[in-house]
């Protein structure tokens, strides 16, 4: 569904791995461990670049994952930082 949406509805802006890594470093609320965790979570999608719909999908999953070290405030900060690129 994501590929269909991205292809036909113009979701062409993508965040590449290097840019993603830099964006995470700009979020002072995140520890090194949390940054590494996020890099692992987004790793598969970053190989082709992260689209808007993929960002939204991953953030939604993170906001409902209570087994990781990220709290809701940190997830919100990640969401804000990534979405400002779109």
C-alpha cells in the first residue's frame, strides 16, 4: 500500500540515511542508545530513502511500543524533527 500511495500520490521527498542520522543528532532529548535504537528501527526503510508515509507509519508504531526506552515526549520530538523535512 505504501509503495502504491508513494508512486501515485507524489510522496517523492525522501530522507536518506546520512540526513536521518544528522536529524537524530539534533534532538537533544535522545540518548546515544535511543539514537542507535531508532537507527535500527528505521534501517530497512532508509535503504531506499524514507518517505513521508513511512515516517508516519514508523512513528505510529513507536508511539504504541511500550517495550522500548522511548517515552511519548521523545517520540513526539522525533516525529516533529522528521516531518519538518517534508
